[in-house]
């Protein structure tokens, strides 16, 4: 194949041999960089973290604050297209970068996804249901919201919360003033509990030309607010699966996503689909695609961001993805002793409690995976 034959490259695309700038140095950036290298791209990481997981596999890394304008310009000068591996990046910084190089997906979707209230309002503007919620800015407003929404409920920061961080559960009779003080913020959202049967997620890819490819709907199980396992496919009806995919694709189209959109959803006993959260990037619940699909979520992400043709998201195997949290990764030898397991470690040095150290994908013959 002649990489220099520009005639075969779609107009506006970023060809192999180019450099992808990735904002964020975590494991999602690491796995994206590996997928990019397999397609012939270099990657350049921008992160405030020394010795980040992504920097270990990238051609270059800039370590600087996300609001360092000089470092952002230097970063943009050395890449051909820019994306991000998590959404807790200042939208103002992404706006600066968008004036220098293509940023995919754009800062507008980032602005929605990084704020839980904007996210809820966006979903409802598309007539997509969410759990009951209210924005709260002080202890008095929290007390009033609880009277409307009831308990149990979850109080969350509007921004920067993830993996069970930045949230407090409130039960009947709890001291709301204490809960507010514990959260330590001046902008929060109170979400009512949903009586759901299961949680699923959908990851769709959308190219620069609007083409969409969507992975199978999967089923998630959380422990202490952190994803424990993802089972592919989800144990739901075809009708529910179609509706869930249509919901995610509707959101991706409305935001003009060029890249990936992951949407977590609740399925209720009466067949309602409620949006929980979304993320315009690769997602933990998509890790099973590395070994269970023709094209992984990370390769698809690179293809979309660079304007290349999207790959097939077909599932060739059933799979269960298990997160390795903290010291779980110490069992690596036992994990790889089972031939159906595929181990993925993130190169993190400190195995702190609650920290994602890696994951393992266990594959099954298509149609014979565990029913959950």
C-alpha cells in the first residue's frame, strides 16, 4: 500500500504518518495511542501528570497545566489533529486549541458532557428521559430539592466527579447540611434513585461525514460507584436494544460528534430507557471491544478523529470485561493462566484502593456467553 498516494485519502482526513494530539494521560489515552500506532500514526500527549500511562507509549509528551496557554500552543504546533481522553478538561483550553488545529470532537460537546446539569438539559431537549433531578447551590436548596425528589438520592458535583468520587448518598433522616458540607462545592445536582432492572451502555462512532457505526449494547455492574464488569451483549430484547442505540445515535448527531459517544442508560421494569451519563470519548464499558470485535473502540476512535473510513463494529465473540481495581492486578499470573482471558494492564505504579490498574476480557463463543 502506498501511504503517499493522496488520491486514496478522503478529503479533509488526517493520513497515517501524521501526529494525533491527545489531551489527558490516562489509560484511555494509552490504549488510544497503541491503536493509533497500529494504524501508522504518532501520538503526542498533553497532561499535567508526570509519568502518565499514556506517555509511556507515545512519541512525545508535554507536561503542563491544562490552562497553560504557551504550552497549549506548543502542543498544537506539533500535531495534526487534537482529541481528548477524558472530559474534565477546561472547555476554554479546548477553545484555544480549536483555533489552532482541528479538534475532534469539538469543544461544544465537551462543554455539555463535563457538566451534569447541561447534560440533563441537553437530553431533555431531545425528549430523552432522565432520572428525576434538581440543581442545588446551597444547603437550603438541597433541603428543598429533597422534599420534591425524595430519598434515597445522590448529591453530585456538577463537574469533575467520576468513579464514585464527588458524590454523597442521602437517605431518609440524614443531615442535609452535613451532606452539603461533605461534598464541598457550590454547584451540585441532586438525582433521585431509579428503580431500574439493569444498566446498559451504548458506544457509537460518528465520522466527519456523518457516517455512524455502533457497537452492541452491553450490560454494566457497578460496585461502590466504580464499574466492576461489563457483559457483551446485554441481556435485553431486540426492541430495547434498537431503542437504546437510536437514543445514543440521536445524541451524537445532535452534538455533531466526530469521534465516539458513550451513553450509560437505565432500563426500568416497564421498559423505559433513562439516560444516566454520557462521555464523548472511549469508555470503560467499551474495553471488551479490544478482543471481542472486528474493530476496537480505540481503533474506531482514531479512525473517526482522523476522518478515515470507520471499521466494522461487529461482535465476533461474547465477552465479559472485568476491571482490575487496586491490588486485583497483582493476580496477573493467575489471570493469564486461563487461555480465554485477555489481560490489559495500564502501567500504573501505585495500586491505590479504588484505582483502575487494568482490565481482563474473557471471551466466549458467540451466543454462549453468561446471561446476567
